[in-house]
C-alpha cells in the first residue's frame, strides 16, 4: 500500500538548503559558455562510424570541466 502525500510534489525542495556540490554546478553553468565551447571543439571530434560510438561532446565537456 502506498503512503498518501499531504504536500504537492516539488513543494518541499524550495525550502531545503543547496549543497556545496549544487552551488558549484550552478555556478559553472553560469560561468562556462557551453555553446561557444562546443562549437569550437565540434569540428575536431570523432564521428560515429564502425566500432564503438563516441561519447557525446556536451557530456564529455561537462565531465572534464566539472570535476571538483
């Protein structure tokens, strides 16, 4: 049997404190020009073909840049 929710979903998140990691990720989203950086690197990225599929560029950039 499921427990009945008294509050609507998403209403409690606005009162919680943001973690250090959350603040860090939010700051990096504002600072780094992801679109410009991706447009600069995209011509040099490997293309999908035979064999293993390459990792998406946006995912790869965020992994390299957002390592704390």
